[in-house]
């Protein structure tokens, strides 16, 4: 088995399982990717074919949600990895290989965007349509979780990362706006929510595009959440005209599938905007937490783009203006100033 790195007990355990548990003594093993959690992925070559080994340390990660949601997604007919073998006690899974080309990499060629997003929107509608029978079995995306997620913005980005204290007036305005964001999420139709449906988790697959990864945190929640993740992506941005074109395509298809009915376009787009503000507050806090708690600074350069969406959406809705002013005038300048010392 090929070398990957030294002094890695988890990797040694993975090798032992492949060699002795599965009898794959001639398998090659090389890093495939890592994510924002404690999971790692390795590409395994055996018998002229490849698969992906997931390393999820049991004291840090639980593979059971992954196994459960993977089965749900496969049942909807979308292209999610199939489990080839498992060693759940040690936190190892062997999965079918969906390739190595992410949407994010492919979208370096901007001319590919319409084709790729059309596929991703169709797959999202299929998840919401075909996943109805499974959705209620997922954890609820309820008020408690929505509020916790937005607290990451205040606790980790404003507090820990920037040391920024809000005035009494800013705090009061923020509380009112957070209440509106929660109400907006809870009034939407509830569907199967992937929760990280974006360009780093979608793979370019010629036969069944897209391949869908990193779905273990799926919940039962708001209609527009995954659409925001896809179209107002923290890692790549598009003109508002294209975002609206793709969002309207989703709405049309969701109506045909009866995922949503009786909702006019203006209401839907308001849901979409406000859901995006909630998600991007959360994401900016997570990116700060990844640096300060987990020692992963690589996501900090994505915070300005992420908060830029907040400023843009708030400008379209009068009730959100105080948040847009706070982020645009105080938070974004402080974030940009911090980036020069983030990895010092």
C-alpha cells in the first residue's frame, strides 16, 4: 500500500482495515480531501478501480447520520455515494468514488455555469420532491437551531475574532432583525434540507450530474435554504440577474413537482433573501470559529464575500437596513483589516 504520511495512527488503522478486514493488500491509498469537520477522505485504488475511504474519528464524528442520509438520498434518485463497506466502530466507511472535479473547480470556466446550475437545481427539486417521506425523520430545523446558528456570528465573528462591541441601539436592532429572520424561515414550506448544498460539495459527474457530498447534517427545514447555499455560495459569486434566473427556474420546477404551491414570486424571493441573510450570518461565524477553535484559517478570506451578500440583501428590504448598515460600516471593514494578520 502506498505511503501517504508518517506518524498518523488513524491512517495506520485504516490501512489495517483495508488489508486485513477487506483483504485489499495491494490497494493504493492517497489523500482525496478534507472538510471543515474532523473527517478526512482518501482515494483507494484496488483492482484497477477507485473508491473513497472516509476517516471519521469516533470520538469526534458519528458515521450513523451519514449512513442514514446517504440511504435517503439514494432513494430519491440523486447521485450520492453508495456505501461499499463499513467499519462503523472505528469510524471508517468505504464509498463509491464520484470523481475529483468539484463544481467550484469547474466553474473557473464561467461558460459552464448555466449547464451546471441547471443540473444542480433539478437535483435539488428531486431531493425535495422524492425526499418527502424521509424529511420528517430528519432533525427539525427549528427556532432553537436557527438562533444558535446566528449566535455564531455574534459570538465568534464579532466577539472572538473582531473584539467588536455593539451599542445598545445596535444590539436592540439586531435582536429585532434576528426575530424576523427566524419567522421568515419558519413560515416557509418544510422540506428535506441538505444544509451544505454548494460548489465544494457538488461533483461534476458526466453520467449523473451532480454528485452530491457532505450531507450528513441534513434537516427538515425551510424550502429556500439549500437554494441559497447553491446560488449565493460562500465560495463563488454570480451577478444578481443570473441568481434570479436560476431561482425562478427552481420555483417553476418546484411548482410543477407540487413542492410549493400558492406562493407568488415576490413572497418566494423575499423568503430567499432573508434565508440568505440567516445563512450568511451563520457561515461567517463558522468561518471565524474554524480559525479560533480548530486552527483552520483557510475560510477567513471567504468572509467578505459572505457578508457582502448580507449587505446586498439588507439593502432590498427596509426592515433589514440596520443590519446592512452595521455589517457594511463596521463589520466588513474590521474583517478586511483582520485578514492581514489572520495566520500570524
